C-alpha cells in the first residue's frame, strides 16, 4: 500500500490555501469533500454534523482529515512561537542599545505620564511570561520527542525497565518474608482485622474540597503534565473502537501520531485474581480497594497505646508499581495499539494497562475511548480527560441523545431501598462510637431519605418487601412534587451528594457487607444493639428466601459463589446514583413511580428529559465537536434538542452529508402502496393484525422470494407482531410456500445466539449459490431495534433485498414518551406547523428505519433492493427523512405490478453483468 498526498483547495474567507492530505490510496470524490469539510469545521471551531454511509471510507476520512488539521495546527503554533521569540530578541537588542530615559522632573508631567509607564510595565511583563511559557513548551516537547525516539529505536531500553522491576519485586518479597519471620503477635486488638478501612474519614466541613484525613495521590500530582492539543475519538462499542485503531494503523500517520486507547477495567485488567470476579462492579471495587491499600499510610503508634496483634498484609496489585506504569505509558505512545494490544503490552511489562493508559493521555495526540466515558462528567474527570480547546469526534452518533439520557437516568428497586436501609443501619450501630458527629448526622439523613423513598412506593423499610402489597399502577411526578411526596424536601440533597462523594460511604458499606457475608459470624455489637437489630436480621434472612433480581448479600448470611457473581454487590451504590439524579433542575427531569403489586417489584425511575444540560460543558470547552454517523437523518433533533438547547448559536453549527460510492443503478428503493391483490398496505395499529393484511404481506414476500437471489432480510416493527404474523402464516400455509424457495431463519431473543444464527444463515446462502441447489437462498426475519438492526453487515449475497413491514412507531401510550412529548411541546419551537412532540415520534420511527435498511449496501461493488411496505412512506415529509443517497433513487409505486416488474428487471440486469 503506497501512501498518497492529496492536494485540495481550502477556502477561508477571501484566501485560498492548498492543503496536503496524506491518504493510503486514491480517494473517492466524496472522501475529498468529506476531508475538506471536516478540516474547515475544525479550523473554524464549529459544531459539525457529518453523515457518511457505511462503505464510503468514513473512518479513514475522519483520520486523515482530523490528523492533517492537527499536524498543520502544531506547525502553525511552532512558527508563531519562533516568530514571537525572534521578535522578543530583536526588541531586547534594540532596547539595550538605546540610552535609558530619565524621569521627568516636573510633577505635573510625571503624573500625566505615570499611567503609560504602568501600561508599558504590564505589557512587557505579559510578553515575558508568554515567551517563558513558549520556551518551556518547546523544551518539554523536545524532551518528549527525544524520549519517544529512544524508546522507539532502542530495544534494550524497552526491556531494561522490565528487568529492573522484576528485581525490585523480588527484593520486596524477600524483605517482606524476613520481616514476617521476625515479628511477634501483639495483643489487645480494638477492632477486627481490616476494620479500620471500613470507617468513613472524619467529615468536618461541607465546603472544603476534601474530607479530613483523605489520602492524596502526591505522585500523580507531581507527574501531571500539560495536555497537548489532541483529538478525542469516541464510538459506541469496543469493537468499533478497535476497528478505528486498525484504520489508524493503515493510515499514513501510523508512524508519527501518538495514540492511546482507553477502556474499562473489565477490558484492560491483567490481574487474574481480579478478572475472575466477573462483574464490572466487583472488578471496580476490588481494584479501587487495592489502590487504597497501595497509597495507605501506616499509623504511628505510641508507647501508651495497647499493642495490636499483627494483621495480615493488605492486598496490593502487583501491576500498579509506579516505575512500571511510566514505562508502559511511554511504550504505549511509540506505537499505535488497540485495547487488546494494550493488554498484551501490560502482561509483557507487568504494568496495569488501565492506569498506564491514563498516564499517557496528556501526551497523546489521539485518544480513543467509548463515548460513555466522555459524556459522563465524573468518568471524564476520573480518566484525566481535559476538553479545554480540544477536538472531539463522536462517531456512530445516531443515538447520542438516547445515550446521554440513559447515562444520567437512574432506577432503584424497592428491594434495593430496603436492603440499603438495613445495611446502613447495621453499619451505624457497629461503628457508632467511632464515627464523628458530622458523619452520624449524614448517615441518619440518608436513612431518613431511604424511608421516604420507600414511603412513596407505599411500603415500610422494616418489613419484608415481598409480603408488602402495593396498589399497581404508574405515576409521573416532577422532581419537586416527588420530594414533597417523599417528605424529604427539607433535606439538602446537594450536601448529601457531596458527602457520598467525599466520604466514600457506599464503598465503605460495600466492604462492610463483604467482610461479614458468608462467614457465619454475626457483627460484634453490644447486647442492647443485638436486641435492637435482631428484627432486622430476621428481615434480611427473609429477603434471601424470596425470588428477587436485585438480591444483595448481607452480613451473617452464606451465599453461593455463583450468586455472588450475579448479584449487585451494594444497593447503596444504586441509591447514590438515584439521589444524584434528584439534584437536576425541576424542569429537566421526571420521576416515574412504578408499582407492580409488591414492594419488592416496585421501582423509582428518574427520567432525564433534557440531555442538552449534560452535553453543554462538552460543547462549551471544546474547540470543535464533530458528530458523525453513517445515518444521521433526521438531523433536526440534534440541532434543536442537543445543540441549540445547550446554548450553541446557529452560526456555529454546520452540516455535511455525502452520497454513496456505489453507482446509482446499484440500488433500487421502492415504496409499495398496495399488494398483489390490490389490498392497500397501511400497517396502522388498528388494521395490521387483520387476516387480510397479514395474508397480503405473505403474498408480497412469496413473489419477492421468486425473483430475489441470495439473502432476503425482512424487518417487523416488534417481536410480538412478528410472532403473530408467523403464527398466522404457519396456519394458512404461507410459511410453507416461503420455505419452498428459501430457508427460513429467525432473529433469536438471546444475544449469545445471534452469531450462531448468522453463521448458519451465511452458510446456507453460500450452499444455495452452487449449481443444482434446490433453494435460491435464505429468508431472515428480524425486528427493528433488535439485535440485527444495527451493527450487522448484510453485504453482497447476505442482503440482496431488505423489506420493511410497516412503520415502527414507538409505543405512544408509554408514560415516558408522553412526558417527553409534553416537555418538547412546552420548550421547543413549532416548525412547519407540526408540534415538536409529534415530530419526535416520527423521527424516532425514521431513525429506526434508516438504521435497518442501511444494513444492506456495505461497499462500492454491492447492490440491493429496498422495499418499504406502507403507503405512509410516500408522504413528502416522511421521504425527506430518508438518507439523501436513498431518497434520490426512491420510487413510489401505487400498485404491485410495476414494482414487481422493476425488481425482477433489476436483478436480471445484475445477473447478466456478472455473467459478462
């Protein structure tokens, strides 16, 4: 593969500049347009909405366009710095040759010229500071480049650090064994082993930045370096991120760009003891506990204190050594690596890829991460991400608003509330004499809040939630009304939230639960306290006997190992997230109170209505934000609900939508308004389940199976409708006629079975393509919004025809959707005579349609037919919400005959072309 340099004309105002875009091959014309538009958007500091269909080289265009801007930006900064330094040197030389100006002797003149002297002094001081800063940046950059070059070309240096780390670890192990052999057991322990770490730190003030006695990581503060200008690339899944990194490895920038891939502990952890825990929460908790053990300071003992018996050494992760992490940081930056490569490198260097990757963020030029990490403020802060004047690219952003709403929404079950109250009560009784007054006050406030939340559900915290009957129903409340209903409106939830964050009470409670679960030993409390908590103990045991999805292990109870893996470790963590959600503004969210008949099954859910409030900091801090996707239509939602609502001006928003690389004759989209017997196709909720409509749909599919080669994918609006239609076809013989032409497959409900079904589907089509095969291919029944409507490639023979049965409108009776519609009608402008709420329903439908029909065309030589079975698709407003490259070729066919003839002719021509 030979790298090319593409020259494009860049227009900035009245000036025209020629840009050099390195590219691995001769790009398509739409890729040239894409890169030029991307460069312009970033350079002008705008918010861009970019749409580029799959198969058009979107990832490579993003890489080459964005990194070309970054290269030019760095070169421009370098030239400006050199110019300023030279100008400063000239100024200093000229000032040294001129005689000094004496002060005026006249008082009047002196007073009149004094402000000029002050202004000159301030200006010169600012110039000196700027020059000093530029010099420091130049020195730091040169040192970084020298270090990268040494690591890149000197193999011995790469493994010298590893050898030294092994020697240090062996020395530490021998010293530890020697120390343990010489120690004697003490007597008179005040608390059990490991209980000191379960006590929350002294919490004296609500205003200071950190609680008293909190541990500060001084090493990380010393090592923190300035962030270079960088690009944050975000996508939805780790597989998509790995795909992007592989494209970077193939790009012309592979040798010069510094890349780091961030991921969760579950993906990056190399400590087998921690990885075996399985669940994300368990892995996170265990890792943070080991980090606290690493940074914990030994307590100073005095002669007056009683001797404590020797405790077992606290577990510390062997892969978190400081020197090893620095080595991993440097090796990460010298070569483009994805998450799997980071794990391999971590095992080789015996350093944690999770924390080593964080250390590499400041010096990296391209940071690849899941967009949940970028969008969640706390995760962003914990990962060391600073967005000030940086560039953010959010790929696969068609469901960006839903993702933000999901991240900041929260749900808690009645069982979790009761368990959290029980555990916190026992914790308070156990350590009452060890807790400061401020801690006790906040613990009691949390208990009071939990009682109020259970009260809203119609239950009590001191009774078995499975035996408490509640009145079934769903209720929607504003945040203020919910707080009044729970009788917690007098509690300052902002202070409670700060207490959760600073005291780590949820983590402490989690450790308390883990310490006493499965041991068969009751928590050691006084006789009076035992009497007080005896009823709670019986209550907790009764919880375990019931069937519950959110059971939590509690002190003194034995739990099977597999139950430990599957259960939520600490319900207080879930409660903490829910209370944090309650601090949103009253107009930006709603509380859904769902009662299922028993308190254990009841739930409280916070629904975020305004995702713009959490996306606004990203838009405000970044230099430019690129929102990209294969299918972004309709884009009105993004502009109104996400950008304009966040305070972005209309002038700062730009859009770009490119066509497809396939020839226009390789796609045939048809809106079919009626079936073979003349039955009008309109799959409304009232008539879609009538026998006439289901039979007409079967006739359409039977005819298409006769002329469509290879694979045919049929999307239904829901699993329930698919079940009803297939049951009707089975009873009337339609399914048998379809099976005579194509082997029938059905999308599985379980995600673990999807890959197996796709393999069998592909194998069947390959077998049917051979000469003498009885069947002409395969027919796959799928569901819009299901496991095969997004992220699956039905390229070539796997998807020669995609059929969309009806319009997949969301459930209009859903309380959440109704509340969202009411919110938009109240706060969003009415455009085109349609209310924003109704526009939301239409847009949700068309987004799902666009994602599903985009499964077929995947590369330049691919071809397919798209059939939309519903006359409502022919409405001008609906057609406008199809992707442009599909909309421009769409035919509206009122009757079945011409449509069927066009489809047959389409595939006959493709067959002749292949034979030629």
